């Protein structure tokens, strides 16, 4: 069993409205040292295989086909072996 | 300048409807080895300080006061030093 941890974030060239709103809210809370905020998605996937290469392949395919928008977003991930009974 | 990378995810005890929907969609795409999916947020924050402890304190405060819902979500983060001109 493998656990994939995926982060998906808007490309740098694309304006992150949600991040701007959060940045503004943080400044309103007197956290003025925060200069820029970007918001993306974090996804955990449990994959039922004993083969790390297969886990990487499945995670990559899931990102490309479903989870990330390849035009607007960049993704990165790690996979790590977990024991069978491990809950995410 | 420090870059904080924050992940926020629903607590294990709380049903993740969005994760269930993505899990179902992945199975429809014949990725049947995926067993469980949980979806959260990933946030990058640039913090204008030279002091790592201050960066950690600000990130922790931002998570507790604004970014995470302490009843339903768990958060974790890392902070790393970056050069001044580094864009997120």
C-alpha cells in the first residue's frame, strides 16, 4: 500500500484571486509581514499496490487525467509506503 | 524572506465528500487500485522577515486565526528561507 501526497497550485503567471483575498484578510488581522499568498489543492490518495513504480505511474496519470488542469496548474507529488491498516 | 508551505486537511473522523467523488471518478477512469482519496488545501505564503522563529509564529497564527477550521481540519506546515527576489 502506498500513500501519494499531491500538491496542485496555479501557475505563477496566473492571477490567484483567492490568494489575494486571503492576503488582504491577513493584513486586516495585522499580519503585515505576509507579502504574497497562493492557494492550491492538497490531495492524499491511498493506492493498493506493492510496487512503488506503479504507485508513481497511477498518481501521475490521475493528476494528468483528472486532478490538475494542465493549462493553468502545476502539480507535484511524493509516494511513500504505508502499512495495510493505515488510515489516511 | 521565508516561504511557508501549509497543508490543511479534514480530520479523519469527518466524511470527505469531495474526496469520495474524486475516488469514484478515478474508478470510472479504470484506476481501480486507488482506495481512498482525501482533499484539502495547500497554501504558500511569502513572509518578509529574516527570523525563522517569527516566520513560524506568523504561519501558525495565520492557520489558527484564518486559514484552518480548528474543529474540522488539521494543519501542518514548513518554512524555508528564500532569496529576496524569489517569486512564489
